[in-house]
């Protein structure tokens, strides 16, 4: 099979290409992004820009299966448009099966909500692709670890209220995606890629304190306080808005979804938060 990965130069794309390669089978892997030369391990590199649909038609030519990883573009409305262009191009190029990386808790949403892109992408895919599979990622363990590292100085891990999240390691998302792409019987399925446990903010702070040997506590603060703190740290408004949006979805339970889909698709149990944070120290 000829398998394309769009977003190949990124962290998730790189991990997916590695997992596809490790599973063997002699498949041809095509690395696609604006800078495909940065992706290692692929048989072929092609330039494809979600903002330039013509480049996508060329990038997707001859592919049997295609993995679409959304860009990290935070400008309101942009990612939804990008995903629609990519799905249109894949269908036009004759790609037989498209695998979309989406997000846990996806539901109808409008710009400027971050989740609008996932809703728009999922719905467009379901409407027009001949064969599709949706892989809804939970929140990356690694993204929360980055937040923990930034919060260590103050000793406070902030949230907007008590929340629960089934954090998943990026490598487990990659392994499950590779398992789905190389497997059969996944057309028309929506999977939820989650870690093995759904943790509260207090749980995360306790695990981090234990693993890092520092004292970290969870505290619920107001949206105004959260925005003020992020502003003081020098973050631009577009990042602050995205961060607050994510914290609101935490409280609303979007990521409090626990499944066995990672193990079902990858053949291995997902890593727990404690193991990922311990490994990040070494
Ligand atoms: N669930 C979570 O917790 C969580 C956390 C963070 C991110 N995410 C999502 O997961 C995605 C992958 O995460 P990651 O860590 O791998 O991000 P990343 O390292 O920033 O990779 C993003 C990829 O998107 C590509 N890209 C950006 N703009 C593009 C465009 N206009 N056209 C084509 N490709 C473009 C980039 O390649 P080039 O720059 O070479 O084009 C890169 O390969 C993110 O983009 C975001 O949607 C989820």
C-alpha cells in the first residue's frame, strides 16, 4: 500500500511514520507537509500545504490511505477550512481511505471555539469520503507535562474548576493510528484514543509532585485570573484564548472519556501518566 501522512514533519506525524515503519509489511510511506524534508523514515517526501489546495492534489496522488493531522494554526476558523480543503483534495485525488486525527469530546461548535475545526473536519469527511476512520485524541500527556514544568516555580497547577481528563501519550496515539491504518475493518468507525485512567487536577498535581520531587498543588482560579497570569507570562492573545478554551472543555468533561481503543488498535496498553512523566525526567 501507499500511505500518506500529512503533518509528517511534526511530533505526532514523525511518531506515526516510525510506528508504520516498525510494523513492516513493505508499505510505501509518503511524508507530506510544508517542509516534508524534516520528516525522517519515509520512502518519499512531498510538499503539501493545507492553505494551498493545488499542492494537496499533487501530494495525495496515487495514495491508497491518507492520515490527516490538523495543523496547529490557532487563527479562528482556519483549521476547519484547511481540513475541508484536504478532504476535498483527497477525494478528488482518489484516495481510498482517509484517517482523520480529531479530538475527544467533538460536538457541534462554531468559530471561534477550537473544537469547530474538528467538528467541521469530521462532518465533511463523513459526508464525502468513500471510506473514513476518525481517531479522536484525548489531551496529550506531554502537553500537560509542559504545563507542569511551567507551573513548578509557583507550585500551583491552575484550572478553572475541578476537571477530569484521560491524558494519552502522543506515542500511544501514533501506535493506535498506525494500527488502524494498517488494519482492516475500521472504515466508518470513530475511535477515542485515551490513556488508561481519567485524572483530576488534584491527581495530576500529586503524581507530578511525587515524580519530580517538588510540591505542586491544584488550584481552581477564575477565567480572569487565568487570563491575567498568561498575559503576565507574555503570551499573545491568540494563545491565551486557545488555552482558556481548552481549560473550559476540561471542566465541561470533553476529555473525561475512557476507552480501550488504544490497546485494541495498537496491540499494547496505553502508558499511564506516572510512567510518562517519570520517563520525561531521564
Ligand atoms: N490533543 C492534544 O492534547 C493536542 C495537543 C497539541 C496539539 N494537538 C493537535 O495535534 C496536532 C499534531 O500535534 P503535534 O504535536 O505533532 O504538532 P506539531 O509538531 O506542531 O506538528 C504540526 C504539523 O502540521 C504541519 N502543518 C502546519 N501547518 C500546515 C499547513 N498549512 N499545511 C500542511 N501542514 C501543516 C506541520 O508541518 P510544516 O510546518 O512542515 O508544514 C507539522 O508537520 C496539532 O497540530 C494539533 O492539531 C493536540
